[in-house]
C-alpha cells in the first residue's frame, strides 16, 4: 500500500511540474508578444522576417543560453543588432523557457 501511495505522489508531482512548466512557457509567449519581438522575428507564419526565424530555435540552444542572450545580446555576440531589453529576471526566465520550447 505504501509503495502505491509513493508512486501516486511521484506521478502527481510530475503532473504539477508539467503544469508549472506549461504556465512558464505561456508567460514567455506573452512576454514575446508584449515586448514586440515579432516586430523583427518570426515564429511560424507570424512576425516580421527582419531577424532570425525563431520557429525551431529551442533545438539549437538551451534555456541558459537564452537567459544570457536576453540579458545582454552584445555580450554573447558583439555585433548583434538586437537591443538590450529591459526585462525582469522573471520575464527573462519565462521568455527563455518559451524560446527553449520552440522546436
């Protein structure tokens, strides 16, 4: 009986973690829209193709990379044309999760 209860608790915790992850990605999608990222970038058919198409960018880089990039693009790539955005740590985390989910 205790073994089944422990298994149930592990499965439920994984479901909660997946829900939290989904909520973080959704917040990141909102930050992407609120910051006007689609003014330069495309995701799927939406956006303006001035800068990198981000549709599958999550397959190329991990969230830690996106976090560093979002905090200071020119530190990652000195000739980057992307401006340094004024984002909170929570916004960076959410936007990095969203970009990481694009595969």
